[in-house]
C-alpha cells in the first residue's frame, strides 16, 4: 500500500495533471475521437446509453472505453493509495435527478465542462457562451451552499456497495470485448454501434481504454474537478483547482496548434451549434446541477471509483438523462436545439431550484 | 476561558467541509480549532483553506476512518 505526500494534489501537481489531461484529450481527437471531443464525459455517457439501446439516436451509439477507463483507473488508484472508501446515503434520489438534469443541460450545449474547455482549445467560439453559462450556473450553486444547502452526510458502507460501479464498468468492458464492432454494421450482438456521426468516430479500443485509465488515476490523485475549479474560485477565491482547469485548456490548445486541430470561429465547428443563448443557458442548468451534486461529471465517475455510491447514482442519473434527452428530442444537434430543448432547459432549471430550496439545513454549524 | 472549537465535517462532500471550517475560523474566539473529516480529499481541502485564511495546521491525527485536523491561529 502506498501512502506518502500526495504530490499530484499540490499546486504544481494539479497543473501538471491539467496539462497532461489536455494533451491526452487532444491526442484522442488525433487518434479518431470526434472534433473537440477527445474527452467529453457527458457525450461519452450519452454514447454508452445509445450503445446499450437506452436511446436509438443512431449517430451517438458507442460504448466509450474512456468512461470505463476513468472509473477503473480511479478504482485502482484508490485501492493502491488506501483511499477506497465505500460510502453513500446522502440523498441519492436527488442526486439521480440532478444527474439527469445535468446531462439534459449539457446536451443542449453539446458538451460537459470538459468538452467546453476542449471546444475553446480547438477555437470554437460558441464554447465561450457555454463556459460563461457554466460559471453562472456554478455561481448560483455557491449561493445555495452559502445559504445552507446540503444533501446531508454520507455514511460508511460495506465493500459490496463500493464496488458496484467498478463491476458495472467491468461488465461494460466485457460487453465491448464480447460484441466488438463489425465494420459498417449498426449492431453487434446486443450492442449498438453508430456507422455515421460522432458515435462512429473513435480511437482504437486499447488507446481509449489506456488513456481513460491514466486520466482516471491522475484525476483520482489530484482531485481534478472542472466544476470545483469555478466553484472554489467563486466561493473561496481559491485558484487551486482553477489552475488545473486553465492548464487543461493550455495543454489541449498547444497540441491542437501543433497537430492542426485549432480552427478559430463560430460557424461549422464540430458537433456544435451557434445558438448562443441556448449554449449559455444549457450550461447554466448543467453547471447548477453539477454544483448542487458536488462535482463535475468526470469527478463523479472518479469518486464512484473510490467507492462513493452517491456519485455512482449521479453517473447513472446522467446515463438515464441522456436516454430521456434523445428519446424526447431535448438534445441539440449541429442544426440547433432539439424541438423540446427550450422546455428542457426551463424545467431543468426549475428542478434544480426545487432541489436546492428543499434541501436547506436550518441548523447552521 | 479558552475552549477548543470543533467542526464535524464527517460525511460531508465538497465544498461543505471547507465552508464550515472557514465560517468557524471567522466566528471563533479561540485560538485553536479541531476539524474532523473522514476522507483524504476533505483533509487536503481543509488544510489548504486554513492556511489560506492565515491559520496554521498544527497536526493531523489519523484515526480509524477519520482525521482530526488541529488548526491554530498564527
């Protein structure tokens, strides 16, 4: 068992991790992932929802190995560093709904905070509105925390509860191996595979899995969190996590410049639309949901790898949210927002506010 | 009379342990407070926050399933 000073959680460590993730994400695009989507936790979970048939949007179906790598990498890292701690019971149902809402909001923008940064790093100006929305959403979240919002304490749980998400991810990996992609075929056994669109664009299985696991380990050690970056900046004026956020942007930007993936502009950006108001407000909703749940979508997977059942419930909520999003026409496409996307944003915001206002702790410590 | 103030942040997730600690540091009259957390992330965050508020982390006691962080006014 390893236990020493955690360098990656230091000021220098978090910057190194941010740069490393930025470089790896930009390289994943070079290796085949969609444009400005080297890593997108929301998009990848949405693709997984498609791969197992929870929605039938045929352009976004692929069992993304990066997500499996994230969770299992964090799991291995937590075990090695004695940080695997099964816990849960902090209002899981509210977290499930927050996960759904976060995903619905993110899919109006077309990306989670991770992809918002990568879109900026690739020159997509529309992401400016997404990042601004994210900051506003997280900012609203900090007001709730200041006012005493809490989902309550989690409790220690049995090992069995802590390994559920890692086992589910191993199950996904088994499915991916048993039913590999058949070129040009939309189905392999029970898994769906996109033959066109973003779901058809991906790096090789082993590359995605290994990079995912490396990111999982780095992020577990460093506590990297894209939502926490903005939250701590707004709430405490702490730059620690934010420096990782900026480092990711710079790492990806430099690699994009070198390999020719930097294309500044607003129109014709990969997997993006130009409706600025909706780019902004989709991310307000997602940012608020992430803030109320205590972590960005990546961090939620890493925490579930550490045995945090509440984070695991949030991840499952996101996958369910992706299914709802595509089944009900809430998700955007490069043509613009979905037929019911505007309603989704409004009701998502209402849902977050309802959860926020109904979880105020009157006894202040 | 000087009594040690305690913040029990066990089971709470980000940003609540830090929020509770900072609010206690601002309100307290005592020169020393103890923060109890149950995971490494909260331990790191609370230590970082205390330092940024101009306090000093005296020591961190590792017990079964929890850390006791002792913070002292510089």
